[in-house]
C-alpha cells in the first residue's frame, strides 16, 4: 500500500538546530560527506521557511547545475517519444529552463500565469494531509535538493527534477491542475487515515504513474514516469489495467521497483471525468463502498 514516507529520506532537527537528512546506505550519495552536508544545508533552509515569506533561493553548485542540464535534456527527448500530447503541450507552454535549475519562485513565475499553481519549499516528506490539502489553494510543496552527480539519471527519492519536470509539466495543463485542486478539496472532507491513504493510492496510480492510450500507443502523464529516465523506457512492458479507482485504491504495490501494473485510461477526457468525479465526491465511506467490489489484480 501507499508508503511514500519510505520514499523520502527522513529529516531530523536536533535541539541545537542541527539538521540531518538520513540517506539510506544504498543511496548514491551516502558515502559522500560533501553531498551529505549539502543535503543537510538545503533541508535546513526549507525547514526555516514560513508561509508567506519570500521563497528561499538555493545557490546551486556546478555539479548540481550539470545534473539538471543532463536530466532535463534527456527527459525532454524521452517526452517526445513517451509523454501524452497534453503533457507535451503543457511543458511547451511552461518552458522550463534547461540551462539552469529554476528556483521555486521562478517555477511559480512560469506556472502561475498558466494555471494559478505556485511552488513552496519542502525539506522532504510533507504530511499527506498537508501535501494534498494544499492543492486546494493551488500550492505545491517541492523539495529543492538535486540527486547525486554520480548518477544524474537516477534517484531513489523525489528530488527537484521530479517535483519540477514531473509535476510542474502536469500542473501547467489546466485540466490536470483542476484535478489536483479537487484532490485538495477532497482531503478537507476526509477525517480517517484510511480514507486519506485510499486517496493517496489513487493519486499514486494516476497523477504519479498514470498512462493513457493515444493513437494506438501507450503514453504517460504521471509525474513519476515523466521524471524517471529509466522507468519511462519500461512502462510499456507493464501489465495494463483499465482505469478503476476501486482497484487503484486497494492494490498492494512496492515503490522501490518499477511498477508492474499500471492503469491505462482511454483518453485524457476519461482521466478528468473518472478521477474528477471520484475526488469531487469522495468521503470517508468511499473506500469501504468501493473496496467491496475491488478484485485482486494479477
Ligand atoms: Fe511526486
């Protein structure tokens, strides 16, 4: 089930103010003291941010800028082959820079005129209720760190490349942006953790890992696929299941491997119709009602 808490490296702050990002042993930067110190410093900047204050800028290093240039150039090539038309058009309208890492207020300057969404900093995992709930105000919490320069096309955790190239490319499309807002308004209605988790699982299999049939091909619109250099080449090998929120909200999955089952829509209209209806009407009772008719997926 949904375990995004494991996806982000935990961040702690001691009483003396020291901030530590706890990278797992198999993280590409785990044995690089400079990288660890860098991650701690960037996390501390996000933790010091308070809503309404100017969004803090990160003075990115040459290594970090190089990683962005490689990843954004390579992902743009992949998007031509694998991303659905709506995403390609939205990314074209957004026109993210490929020569430097945009600060979060630069992302907002590009994105807000298109759909009203703006970016604010996050040190790592944001509690689900706050992360999804902020969509109602068209606000997106984004990490600012960059993956290790030794592996510019791989990251075990969501970094600024995922948050910006993956999510902002979606959020630049008015229909996807409206869908995010309905997620935020749904969260305001939910009281139980199980309902919140069900919503998060549906989000995972759609706005993170969703695919759509377009002119006889399978194309992606999920931010997780759009920002993954490795997985974007592989998703056409996944077993495809029709868009069905009852199954999406109850299927077990492992975030540490490529997703073996993906949910494929017939069109962006269907995504907007089915998911929009679900998020607009979901209550605490919905998981039990839908769970009763969910079938195991093989
Ligand atoms: Fe994400």
